[in-house]
């Protein structure tokens, strides 16, 4: 059973910020609610005020702006899944949003909400980390930008202040000769949490024979989604080869700190990181295009 709370249905972002500031620490933004309400029902979190922003159409968009692909805070997983722009240019994100729950869930759940729950298994977190996403947030003091790499502070903890609202997710438009992919290990093909998630971004030389830049992000591999910086360094600037990718896969597994849970052991998760990093690298490479 859900604990009692006050429900606020707002018409603007400014109104949401005002309520957050008035009930600092006791209020929470409610987007799709597919995760937050479950957390409250389980007693994992508790808020006396929930602020629904679902009526604010001004923050429900997915567009190309000044070299960034931008998702408004009310953009659902289904919108991202069906977007030709996401399908063509953000392979890793498209892979992820297609695997979140059922179609019914994806029609309601927002990508921004998935990030703000800050659970280690959030499917959109690793792809957006690999794609160097930046978050634009608003508070009574004004706007600020938060690199996603600095956003996750712990399990269910983020860099958002109690009176801040996430407005949009900004992803640098991938350049030529780049590609990305996300692979998720789960017990079922659909509607299941990730045992391990691996997202890869690669930018190659024009002949596709050398890694110019690589980003590797892991979910459910630590208390927060993480970048495998050591593994990235092993690949950046080196020729594309099975040996290099194998070494990077092993390094990524070393950088992770998975835990044993009811769903999987830490040892199994670490071994599967090696497998999924290699597979994700190959899939990202297959998506590298020069046009």
C-alpha cells in the first residue's frame, strides 16, 4: 500500500519548482511514476508531496538543436524508441529504450525519470553515459548544466538539489565514423531488470581501421552506473583488433565492482562484463558510417 501523500498536478515547470522549494526535501517530481510509486510502495523512499508534470507539453519533445539531440523531460521511452533520429544516430539509446518493460510501460515511463530514480540497473543510464549526455536543470536560483558522469551520487541518490527540476537531456550529435550500442543481460528478453548492461560509443578513423575515441559505460556493475576509463584508454588511438578488444573487455571487468544479489553472483556478473563489452564493441563498430 502506498503511504499517504499530497498530489499536485502542475501546468508549468515554474509551478513545480515553487512547490519543490516550499516543501524542500519532502516533495518529489512524478513523471511516469513507473518506478517512483513502486519504490514508495516498497518503503524504499517516502515523500509527502508528489508533483505531476505530465500535463506540461512544453517539455515533451525530441529534436535536433545546435548540434545536440535533445530530449525534453517528459519524453517517453516509446517516443525515443520510435524516433528516426534516435534510431539513426543514437544506436545505444535506441537499444536501451526498446528493452524497458512492455510497450504499455514505455508509453508512460520517461527517459528523464529513469535517470532520476538513480537505480544501478536503469537501462538508459549506461547509453547516455557513453554518449556524453548533459542534463539541464532548473531551480529558483536559475539554470545549470550537469554532465551525466557527475549526476549519480549513489543508489537512488543524484546531484539534483531538493528544489531542482530536470528540464532536458542534451546529447552531442555523434560525428562521422562513429557508432554506439547497448547490450543487456537479463533472465528474460523483455520486462526484466539488467543483470549487467554495457554501452559502447566508438569513433573510428575514416578507413575504420583505428579507434580514435572509445567510451564504455556499465550498469549494475557498481552502486552507480560507471565509465570504464581504464578500458577506454587501452582502445583509444589503437588499431581495431580482436586482441585489443579482448584486453579492454578484461580491463572493464576489473574496473567494475558488482555485487552478489538474489538475481546473480558478483563473479558471474564480472565474467559477463567481459563477454558483453566484446560483443557491444563489435556491434558499435558495425554501425560506424561515414555518411
